[in-house]
């Protein structure tokens, strides 16, 4: 595969289109599944994948891999927190569909776009799986009523921006 990241655009684009087409809670009738993906799926994927990558870095004494994973994920988290603070705590705008605490951008979506990027760089043959998971996470946030579609689109863009900047600049050499 020339560029394994090419599957990201169509899959994330499809998630965004579905989100905008069905931009309300339980539009497709699978809200409970979407909630499981967004809650348990989010936590499980982040803990297992980040734990695996950092364990690999530690076992192989690969400081570059550890720095890269931490920088990308921490960079996304810091930017997400900054944007969320400005848009909610500063101006009380862009609330969630429930009217609750600011939902802009979708942090779940941004984190899983970064995770898919990292995994695609390390294991490119499985790129469709990684990007499908990120797209599924984006869709689940809208279907579960946690976010509006524009908030997940902002999460996709935030994750993509972090990957294009920190991800490409700090990327370690490929696994031997």
C-alpha cells in the first residue's frame, strides 16, 4: 500500500456525512451500542493500545517511540482542553446536545484519530481497521447524543492537525 493513511479520508468522511445526515440522538436506533462504543470502547482502546505501545517502547528501549506516542496524545489532549476551555468556560457556547458542559470539539474523536494515525504508522497493513475504529468513534458520539456532528468534525480536524504537525515531525524510524 503506497500510503496506508489514504483510507482515513473516506472512512472519516463517511462518519462525518452520516453524523450530519442523522444529527440527533438515536437517529439510527442503536443509541445503546453507540454509548458502549463511546464509553467502554473508548477507555478500553486507549488503555490497551497506549499501554501496548509504551510497553513496546520500554521493552525495546525505544525512547523515540515513547516520546512520539506521548507527544502526539498529550498534544491532542492539551489542544482539546484549551479549545474546550475557550469555547465553554470562557464564552459558554457550543454546548452538547443535552445543553451540558461544552462539547466542542469531540475529544473522543480527536484522540482516536491520533491513535489511528499512530497505529497506521506502526502497523500499516491494518490501516483500514484503525481508521474504521476512529470513524466508528466519531459516529458513536453523535448517535449517542453526546455531540453534534459539527463537534465530531472539529474533533476529526483537531486530531488530523496534531498528526500532521507533531506526528510527522517526531515520528520515529519504522519498527524493524
